[in-house]
């Protein structure tokens, strides 16, 4: 019987030797059942709550698909997974391939035991989470910090959970509050701090969002009640998305908040904090007193200097204007030019109208795309052949060394150092093989799609000219075609220069995500894959 071992320890255990201990137990168990170890897989400091983010388990399942082993050995089922659905899925996939699961603590695992151990493992994990939260509530109620860094404070050495004011950062906080109270906008404050080289809390630069934050979550420099001597804990909870394995934060109901007074951590006076909150509330009401209009290019505009988005900045006699959001938020983009959105919308529709007047332009692009696709995939297949050869060589060398060890020609102490680089090379070549795309599918231009889109462009042009209401029926197909509109920087008085990036999929009826670039002034740029 060919067997593989899987070992894992959770991030909450933090015991790196746990993997070696599990492998030793599983190796002894394999000897007792007459199995020969073919490979060992492990995940260190990885939660068993999800199958995602566990490369060792992923490699094991790939080996199962190849038929590399007959039995999986683990210390216990909860080492494989502590989620009842994931454990059942793994068991189903291995059973389909006629691979058994054996555990040191539990023996051969069948369907009944999968359900029992899966439920027990999940209940134990959820109960552990409840106990952890109960402990954190106790920490908060005792006046200590339950975790997480906060700008303006530093931990006190030797006193877990206790914080002290960091005066250098506290001075920045007081300055931010004072400037906002005096009528200075968060964007201006962020730009000023960036100009002076003040270190931001986390990212590379200060942004308006760093200062504004979010009212529901209580984040942001001017919204954090801790600066006024009040600790509010449990505003959000973290849940794991079962489709991706990623942790997602969700706001809790205010009734679940844990609030405590911490006057020794006060950085700004209560009067200053209240004045800032009052102004923030007034600004919010002013900006949201009426419905916001949805422009044709909302969310599609990009700055040609930094690649960031562009947003509305008000209007003058010439019309509504837009500006680089990165420049506006943090002054870290050099493009300070403002553009009239009406003029850009007219240019976009005019370019699309001219380009789609003759379908031969798009057919030319499709042909160029086909040629590029053939070339790139031909290179990929050559790369695959080379990778397969090197993989076979590495696998053969691993097998040869294992046989030499079995014959006593190489000691067991020497073998790991000799196998390590070969395993790395094997895994690297397997990754290359996995990255090769499937054989090329033929794509064709759909004339009806081009005609329909051309009609939509004409209707949108009429709406822009008359400032009419933008309908969903016209906006949706437009956005299925147009991926982005890049507005290039210009000197005052120079003409506008834009580049339209569009998805090819809406015109060929396929799933390709290649990008067609229509440039102001005519022509189609060389095709590329991806956006």
C-alpha cells in the first residue's frame, strides 16, 4: 500500500515541532498496517476551518488526482479539516479515487465517522472561538487593549494589553483635529502631511480616507473615540467566506459594543472631539441632501499619469469638471489638471461611432489577436515540453536516491539534504506545467453584436447632447464593452488626449478578456491579454 502523511498545526498552537511529532506517529502507524510512505505533506500555522490557503493539502489533493497513493494517514480527522463540509468533500473525492483515510486516533475512516468527527471538529473550533472572544471581553472590561495597533499609542513593555501615548504621533492627531475643526478638508490635510513627510499609520501615504474613515466601523483619525478617552470594542466581527476562504469584516449592532472610559489615553479634549464630530455630521448631511447623478463614464475614468481613478470636483462656466482622485486625496500624483467631463464623454462616443462605422476595423483586431494568441501559446507549449523533461529528470533522480537509501548505499541522515533541492525543482516544474493554457479556441466576430453596440452608441450620443436621463438598458451594454477611459495629462491650452480600453468579449460572444484599445485620433493599438 502506497501511503502519504498529512500533518497540520493551527495558528493558535504556534508549535512548529507539532508537524514532526505528527509525522512520527503516522510513520509508526503506517508500519503497523503494512503501508509504505510515498510522500509527506504538511501545513504549518494554518487553520483547519477552511481548505483555502493550505498548500500542503492542495498538493495532496493533486497527488490524489494523479493516483500517486492508496491511503491517506493523519493523526486524527481534525488535522485534515475542522469543517464538516470540507471533511466530507475530501472524503468524497478520495473515495471516488479509491483512496482510504486512516487516522492514528480513529483507524479507518468511513462515512459515519466523517460525519461524527466533522461535527465534533467544527463544534470544538466554534467553541474555541467563543472562549477566545469571552477572554478578550474580560481583557477589555479590565481596561486593557484586546489587540491591534492604533496610531498615537505604543504598548508598554512587560504589561500585556496596556498602552501609552506616543507623543510624536499624538501631536499629529491633535493637529489633524484642529485643522479639520477650522474648516480644512481631509484631502488638504492629507496633502499637507504628505508634503511634510509625516509617517502615515499604515499605507505609504496619507489619504483623505485615512482621516475620514468609516462612521459605522469607527475607523479614521477624526472618528476614533479612543482619542477622546473612550474605548469602543467589538464594532466588527470577522467571518470566513466559504467560497474563497478569506476573512471578511462585518459591522456589529451597537448593542454588542463594549464601551469603557480610558481617560489616561485621551489625546484630544472632549470639546475638540465633539466639535469635529459636529462638523463631520453637518458636512455629511450637506453632501447627501440630494440624489447624485450617474454619469456615462462613472467609475471608468483613469488618470494617465498614475492609473488612479478620476472624480468630479464641481463645475464652472465651462461645465462639470473631473480631477485625478489620487492627486486630490493625497497630492501624490503630479497630474493636477482638471478636465471637462462633457467634452470627454463626447470624445468617447465620437471615437466609438467612427471605429464601429466599419466592422472591418474590429475584424482586423480579431485577426491580429488570433495571431498574437497563436504565438504566445506556441511559446507556452514549448515551455511546457521543457518543463516536462526537467520534471521527469527530477522525479527519476528522487526515485534513484530513495532506492539507494533502501539498499543502504546512502544513510537516512544524508537523504533529506539530497532530496530537498530535487523536490523544490520538481514542484517548480509542476507549477510551470499547471500554468500552461488550454488549446486555443477559434473566436469569431459577431456582426449582430457590433450593430447593436453601434445603435447604443448613437442613442448615448443623443443623451449626452441633450443632457437626458441615462437608462440602464443603454448603460449596461456600454459598460460591457468599455473597460476604462484613460485621460492623459496635458498642458493648459493643449487638446484632450484619451485612450479607450474595451473588452473584446462583448463583440465575439466568447469568454475572452482581451482588451482592445481605441486611441483618440484613430487606430487600434496592438492587442494584449488582460486589463
